[in-house]
């Protein structure tokens, strides 16, 4: 046998063993078969490697872009490295050490408020952390800047960063346009003086109220089969509605996607050869909106997530420019994409958006129509709000200081066009369902006009006949949240000492709305109503609620309070925890509130809380071992607060330095408090 053999034969002999298969080589004198096999494998390996031809050279990647932002101070850089290294450390049950994984989001938010950039050496670890936790991505990508996007293009596992980078690129493009007003606007072929997206759209300036996400959580029932030329998605009907006439497509409704006749994909915003267009699409294309070329290209060529980020960034900077961008391709978007784009208009909603949203009321997608109606109802001066107010007025009357309700007898086509869903949820009464939607979309200021100039508190206190109080006041609650009306939210919340809202009782056919009369204030959702109040008033209300009822029903309320908690709220939470400890309460039931306190209490309170770390005497009827647990929990709370204070100090610019970002309004300001486990991708 020779000293060389095919590689496959050597592998086969190694797998089967030299006792079962004789190696295909000749051993040297005094050498056994296994040693000869290993020598032959080593020789063959060297021969194979030496015989490889060099691979074709590839061009080196372009250099990473420069990041002009200031670097992190040395102590803050070391802190980031520690947080990234400790983010995946497994928990060990009862611990008194701070949870580094929960401190990382706060650190990123503070660093971005100061305008720092991430160290180049930590960009891979930062991308890995953002890949594992979706809640970190916005802040991580902001800290990483353009260099983190450059790095993400080199590793397929980091491609998520490219999908979420549209906002930053949009901001850069808008900044370039601001620096050079003549920088490449893309003109449109039409006469000036019309709106960006829909025929007759107004460009008059107006207030831009903040509009929250949908507060109704209403499912859209009765979805039907897709209409030819449109694409249906689960839960999204695209068939013609009775309120939408058949025939030519309504303005702004269009097909969800357009493709060329040979099956090639057509970029967003471009019409396929021979593709028909709707009147709304034609009007949008003929509008002279000055969309910068870079932004238009990103809009046409970007992935869906990039386009959503781009639209949000442009709308925040220039709402009318964002509307022009959306109107240019509206008729060619898919139904589910139209819904997401429409939903992104909430934050910067203004009266100038009304004509576009009115056109969207005739969309072929039922969910798009419902979202457009919800946005219009959040504009108290809109035509839809006036129409809904007229319908509500016909249903409500005030006689002898008692509110009487006569719910609508039917849900006609006009109501459905304005967003009223005809089919109620399972177990609900139709008339109460229709009535609630009318009241929810009615401007709250109208009720004072109808009820003799009474204020919100007086109106809410009026008795309601025939068991309609829960339906009426529940609709008022949704309207107060949607319209961000502090006066009505305050009136509907009532005093903090009132009993907490009780769950709604099971349905009973004898009541007007198809449900049994509610107990206490089951129609009230304090967490949502609080979101419409100023932060200071919100914190004070929750503090008084905790003082009256303890922490059992306060977890959701704490989640809507500004961070760091105001001093009265922080004191109320700590006092309630201390009372629970002294009462011998089951300690683990307060772990969620304790976790919130670690992230939301003012770090300056650490020294004051030091006294709570001592092990207290356990009551005779208390939980065994509770004293030790409470001591550990308070030690962890104090340690976390001190670590947050250290993080804040480390991020402060050196004396005489000027950060490029915005200094936090409060040294520990970190944004809303997370109220659940860290999400994963």
C-alpha cells in the first residue's frame, strides 16, 4: 500500500476504525495502523491546502462614514461596555445586585439626549444587544449613527438595523434641504395652489394635537372576500361596503400593488405600463409638492419598515411634505400598507390632513376606512366630527335634569362611511354599539352647548335614564382619551379615593346594551384617562390613589406616569411598600412594583431609602422569610438608584464642553417606564 490515498478513503477508515477496515496506506516499520492513518491524514491535509488556488480578490468595502458627534466620556464608555457584557447574565433568584439588563435602555436614552456617539469597538456588541431586544433598537441605532448602519451591511444577522434606519436617513436628507433650500426638489407637473395628496386639500396652518393610538380596541367584524385587483389580509376586508358605491375606484382607494404585464415588480410610486389609476392617484401625482430627490428615492426603493420610518420622520419635520410623499403612491399601495401608513399620521395630525382623510373614508379596505374615521374624529373641527355630533344630538336629550337616550334604530350607509362598524362584538347589543361609536366621535365641547353651558364635571354627574349611564360614560371616556381633553378626563376619573373600577359583569339580555348593569365604575379606564392629563397632575392623582387603595390596583397607573416619578408619587410608592412589609404581606406579589421603582424612582432618593434595607421583625402571621426578602429587595432598590445616579454623572459633559444633543430636562429623565418583560426578536 502507498503512503498517499484519496481523502474519502482515509475518512471512511477513520470512521469505521482500523480494526474493521484496513487503512489504504502502507505503515512504516514499527508503526501501527492507527498511527499510519493519522500520518497519512496530516500529509493529505497539507497537500490539499498547498494546492489551493487563490480566490479572486474582492474590492475592499468603502470606508465607514465619519461621525462628528462627541465621543463618550471615558467613564461612560466603560459603563456601556459593562452594561453590554452583563445584559445577558442569567438571573439568580433573590439578588440584591442591580439588574444591568434593565438599566441598559435608560443608559442609551440618556446618552442620546446628550448627543454622544457610540465607541467604534462597541458597535458589534451594541448591534447584538439590539438584535436580541427590539425595545433597544431605536435608541441603539441612534447612538450608533451612520457607522452602525455601515457595519450592519457587512453582517446578515444585523440586517434589522437597515430596516429601521429610515428615520435617520430622512432626517439627514431634510437637514440637507434646510441647509440648501434649492437642493433638488422634485417638481410635479401641475398648477400650484392645490393640496399635497388629495383634491381640495387645505394647506392652512393649524394646531397639531397629539392623537393617541386607538382607544377602542374594536375588532372589525364581517370581513368579506377580496375584491378583484386588491389583496386581502387577515382581518382586513377589501370588498365594497354598502356605504361605498360600486363602479370606478373611489379617490385614494386604488389597488394595493401594481406590477408590470410581464410580472416584473414596479417600484413604489411608479405606475406599471398600462396600469389604470384612480382619480385620487392622478390628483396626487399632479400636485406640485416639492419632495426632495433623496427622500423620494428612499420612499420608492426602501423596504416597508424603512418607508414607515421615513414617513414618520418627514411628517414630524414637515407634516404637509409627508402627506405629499404618501399621496404620490397611495393608490398603488397594498391595503395592509395603506393602513400602517395612515396610522403613522397620528402624531402630527392637523386640520390640513382632513381632505386626505376624507378621501380615505371611501377606501376599499374597511380597516383603512375605520382608521381614517378615527383620525378625523380626533379633529374636533372636521366635517366628520360635525356629522357625528348631529347624529349624537338626535339620540340624547335633557329633561328635568335627567339625560334620556334614544339609540339609533339602524346603521345606515352614511354612518358606515363615517366609520361606524355595523356588527357589534359577540354578546353586545346593536343599538348600544352604534350609539357608543357616535358619542365617541363627537367633539366633547358640543355637550356643554347642548346642556346649557354646564362643565364636564356637571354633565358627568347628571343621572342617565333607563340604564344607559355605563354606555354613555364609557363612550365619553374613549372620546376624552382620543381628543386629549384634560377637563373631561379629570371629570370622568373622579376623585382618587373612589373605589377602583370593577370588572364588567356578564351579559344580560334585559339591559339596554345587552349587558348587566355595571358595578362601581366598570366603564372607566383610569390608565387611559390619566394619559390625557399633564404629567404633574397625573403623578399627583396616582399618588393619592395609592395612599387610598395601596398598590394592588396601581400597577397600570404607574406605567403611564412620567419618569422619573415626581416626589409625591415616589414617596407614596415607597410608603406603600414599607406598609406592606410591616403588615407581613406576601412579599413576591410586589416584585413588579419593586421593579418599576428601580427604574422610575428619582435616583436622588437613594440615601433616604437606606433605612429600609435593615431586616425587620416578622409578624407572627406574616410570610416565612419575608423579612429577609424585603431587606434584599430594598438593598437592590437602593443599589440600583445609586448606580443610575452614577450613570447620570458619568454622562455629563466635562466642564466647558458643549454637547450636541439636548440636555435632559431632569438629570434622570429616561422616558416612559417599561411595564413588561423585555421583548425579543
